[in-house]
C-alpha cells in the first residue's frame, strides 16, 4: 500500500513512514487510501495539521537587497496502530523519540520532534469481532525560508520627532 501523490512534502512523508516502520517493526502506511486493508498488525499515519507558523520569524540579509525570513512551522501527525499488540506498537513508537538513530533520520529530512499526546485505546468492532487499535498524536517542527528581494532603496523621506528628512542614495 502506497500513495504516489505527496500529501504535503515527499521528503517529510518518506521520513515519517520510515520512522514508524523502523520504530514499530511492522508495516507503516498513510491512512485514508483507497486500497484493501493489509494483514494485521500495521501502523498508519495521517497528517492532521500542516504549516502552522510559530513565533516571530528571524530575518537574515545577504548584505544586498535580499532578505530571508526563517519561519518555524509545525506538522501534526495522528498515528494509529492496529492488531492484538497495537498497544505495544504505540509504546515502541513513543519510546523511539529517545532513540538518537531514529530521530536523526527525521532531522536529516528536516523534521524535529516537538511533543506527543497520550496514547489512546480505540478498540472497535470490525465485522463480528473486536479489533484492537491505539492512537497517538505527534507534533513535529520544521523550518521554512521565505526570501524577498526588496530592490535598491534610492530615496528615503519622512518625519521623525517633528524633523523632516529627505535622503537620496540611501
């Protein structure tokens, strides 16, 4: 099961699925695909929020007329584990945020672990039997640069504390 169309960012998506599969030891997929359900156990991920800005951006100038704002943003992912051992899978995933190797792979993709919610048991009836399922929300942070070219400022004028000024070739 795989989707060929990126939801948001193919680098982020590949890193998240790889992280979940490595942490849990079972297959990991994106949720909400039109495909047959895989055999149990498995883990799914669903992006619930993407691109919320956080704080005021820092600004960098190249010394010329180009400015870059570095914006901190967040990405929320809902993780669900399915099968008899789904609670164990979620526990492995929560523990994995302390595994430097797994977290470094996310950092290489540009994602940084921020926080996670409490795991929630969500067992449900599928056909004629109960299916065990656990869910966990994970928040990642990432940085985005937005570059603006404001052009050359050749004149500045105005009034500061009652004093008029008009300067060329500023």
